C-alpha cells in the first residue's frame, strides 16, 4: 500500500512537481508543503490527494494555488451537487466544500474545533460530543441575495457573489436554498428586469419561516406604482411576502399589512418564535431545533434554578429555558431584539396550557462587549449560564467572570454559575474564551462538539460545556 504520509510515495510515477495534500485549512483549501518546506494552499485540493498546483500568488512563507491536475484522487471526492460550484471564473462563492463528501466535511470541522481549542486555548475537552448533522441540501432558510442589472447585456443577476469577487454569480439554481426558493431565481430576474427601478435595487434579503417566505427588497429610490403592482402580482403568484427597505434597517416595512406572521416553531418545547425578516435567526431551522434541544439537555436547568441567557437575541434559547428553569434572565445588546423577546415571551406565556406556564422571565439590554465585574454582579447570581455570542465571542464577559474568581472581595454575595453551556459560531473566539474560563476563572471543559449548521461551507458552529471546579 502506498504511504501517503510521505512527501512523495515510494516508486512514484507522479510528476516531479506534484504535491501531496496533507490537510484542509479553515477556508477549505488543501495544505501541502514543497520539498523546501514552504506551505502551499491549494484551492480545490483534498487531503491525501497528489496534485499539480497552478501557483497564482507567492509570498515569503507561503504560496497560493489552484488545482492543475489530480494524479491521485481522494476517496472522499464527490461530484458537486450544484452546477455553479467550482474554481472556474464566474463560479458561485456561496459554498466551498461541495467537492468533499459531507461526512468528511463534518470530520474536518470537528478537527478544526479540537485544533483551535488546543492550539489557541490550550484546553482539551474531557469528552468530544457527537457532531450535530442534518440535511446537506435545501437547508438555507436565510440568505442575502445580491441583485445587479447588467446594462450591456440587458439582463439581471440575482444570487451570491462569485468566488473572491464583487461580481454577482450567474445563478439559475441553488440547491442549498429551499427548492421553492431556488425555483424563484429566474422569475426574480425577470421581475427585476421589468421594473423601473431595476438599476437601484442592490439586494434581496430572504427569510423563510415555517409557513411564510419573506423577501426584503432594498431600494435606493422610491418605487413607482407600476413597480409596486409588479411586486404584488409576483408575491401573489409565487407565495412571497414582500417587505421594503428604502433606507437603513429601521426603515423595513411590509409592502401590504396583514397576512400570516413570519415565525418558526420549537416543537420540543411548545414554543413559537415570531420574527422580522432582518432579525437574527439561525440559517438552518432543522439544525437549530436539535441545537436548542442539546444545549438545554446539557445545561439541565431545574425548577429551583435561576439561569441567565447571554446574547439572547429573540429568545431562541431563553423561552425554551423558561419551560424548565425556575427563573430566567435574557440579556442582549440590541434594544429592538429585547423588545421582540418580551413580545415573544408574552405570546408564548398566553398560549401555554394552565399548569405549564413559563417561568418568570425578564429581558434587559446591555452592551456585552463592555462588561465589568460590577455590572456582572449587578445582574445577580445564577446557577447556570447559556452563552451564545456573535463571531466576536464573549471575551469581556468571561474576563469579568475571571476577575471575580481571582478577587473574592469583588463578589459580595454574588456566586458564579456552576455550569456554562457556550454556543459558538467561531472556534477561534471560543478557544480564546475557553482559555480564560479554564485557566483564569476556575472552570473545567467537560465536553465540546461541532454543529454542521452550514454544510458545504467552511463555517464551523460548535458547543462547549464548562463546569466550575469543586
């Protein structure tokens, strides 16, 4: 058997300039080394393949390239499921890993999480959680579709940007979008092409609920009566709820009031979550349901316990927590999302059956990137925390927690949470925060695992559980 761990397999008949791909980086590029040790990042190459690389960028310590020829193909290489995926000019940049079997994608992302935790945070979980997986196609219920009228060709493009480009890809289908939305790409092009404002419509924001497909049309000039009529006709024909955005996010409004409310359900907890199309919600609703369920099982909140949900957003975790805990506090940086959380709590409180009312739950707005020990203790003690920050992580929060651990005089009667479940969309900032929690705040990392929220992309979602040392 050929030993692919060697730079060139023995008795190789491969070209002298061929390279052995050793791994994938976070951008889904193959990583190889030249005989002199210089790193080469190769787009389109997979681990254990032997390839000839077309070098297109040279730096002192590394080179960037694309695959020229594959001399030995990986057993995990598959035919991409989308005709617009690839390395060719004009290829869609929405996905990076369609050429790799989805099971191998999951394994690589799990390794990315482990490597980040160890190399950046110097921590290892006692247990690796089984990855959370779901549908590999038709999963993307949220998307920002760029729109461009190409005057020279007299046509409109609607879709994601080309790979490493500001141009809009010439997309006719998109298998990661729900089928009914993918089928709308060409009708949307025809719609925009026929509108008076076609040159000043830069994007369409897609948000699918359980029963509603909403689209937010960004328009840089007022829409004519004819354009509005066309939108209404399109919406009626294709089941699209149109929202308009003439200026900033605060200007978003329904084209026509009434109709079904945009919402998603968390059936395991009997919760319904109404939202506006530009509110943050998870891209993948199937995975989100599993994610919430696992997070709450790991947190294991009891009716006698107080729980804080940091970066609570709309209440995606807060309201399910209110079905289990004795008291819940949701904290979020956006006043608008806090207001929406309160509305969602009232809606679900009113709909719960007698005897199964939600726990007492409050929501407050707080800048969580400027957290201090004084502000942290002012929010009161909690038995357990759920932390779900944006890509920037929760550095200020965990630093404040560490300061309180190191200086008991600052605490007063405040006590730290016994358990923290941390949901992350960036393994690097999770690792950084884990470093603080484990090495400065008195916690141990019980478990961690990846969540394949975005199949075929290099995005790594994950979850980690920390427990206070006895």
